[in-house]
């Protein structure tokens, strides 16, 4: 799975990288410890309600997809990932996979390896930060949904709508797989347009666009267990720590 990641680039930089419009009034702080239910940046293409023109936009949404038919938004905390093997079939994701796809910019993501107890040392989970070797941003494949809050009577009130997202994952077979069996999928820049196009409905062709981030050229390094707590944040979370295998044992 992908349960934490880092996203530290400024929105103006992301808008330029993804050739997307961005409302400067919308802002999110850089985060080295993005966690489920946090607001995150997403790139999407959506038809303007007034003109009907399809625009590519950078906007904030909550991580953890809430299907339109959900009774309450609490289900989103359990829908942070969608498996690529079944995303086109599962009721919670299949409609979004057909019509509402997005990109979730990231510097890299975290995974954990269970370390058994040894002597007086207790068992714990060692976090690893996994990112493209060249430092390039990752465009993680995602889906998004709109959920209508029935407690808000006016549908034109922005408070009536919650926009949420999920990350598509696959089996990890490269360096990331030494730490955890699942990892996020990503797209090449040349495929952004096809993936984001809301008129593109061919599920087989869409799934063929998805790739291992950086084509598997990923750097894996152990980092502090401070990242285990959502209360901790800051660039120090990415600092490598001594005493753990930087590639993780198989």
C-alpha cells in the first residue's frame, strides 16, 4: 500500500510542471509526512461548469476517496489506495476510473519493514523513504470523487461538496518490493493528457499507461521512526539513519 508520502514543492512550481491552472488563493503547506485524510495537491482535467471547456487544474482535495453513494465521509479513511488489478471493477472505484482520474504529485513515499524483537529490544517497524534516484517529482496515478453533504441544503454552497482522492497501487517487484509488496503507480509526462482526459473511457488502454515510478530507478533509504507519528513533520524526516540496511533485506 501507500500510506504516507512527501509533497514539498510549491503550488506555483507544480502548476508549471504539470501545465495546470492554479488558484493562488488555494494554498497547502509543504509536508514531509502526508497522511490519510490530509488535504493534498491533485492535478485533474474537468469541464468548466459555465463554458464547458475542459481545463487542467491543480487543486487541493482530501486523501481517502469517499464514493458519491457513501452515507458519510468517514469511509474515506479506509479508501486511501485502490488496487490496479481490480480498480476497474470495484463499485467504490470503477466509475471514477472511467471518468475522474488525477495525478498526485509527490517527492517520494514511505514504506515500513517489520523488525522482530531481539534480546531486550522490542519489535518495531523501520520506515524507508523511496523516491526517484534523479530527484524528479513523481506523478502518482489517482482517482477522485465528489461527495454531496446532505446536511448542507444549498447545492451551490461550496461547503455542500467534499472532493476526495485515492492512489492506485500495484505489486512492487523492484527495490521498493524489498520493503513492502505494494507500491504506487505513476505516469510518464507524455501520458498525462491521455490519463487525465475525462472523455477517455477505454479501461484497458488506461491501465496500460500506468508504470512503476521512475521505471524502477528508485532510491531506498532508512529514515527515522519519527515519521511513524502523523504529529511529526519537517525535512529532517528524510534524513538517512544509521544502523539499518539502505536496501532492506529480502
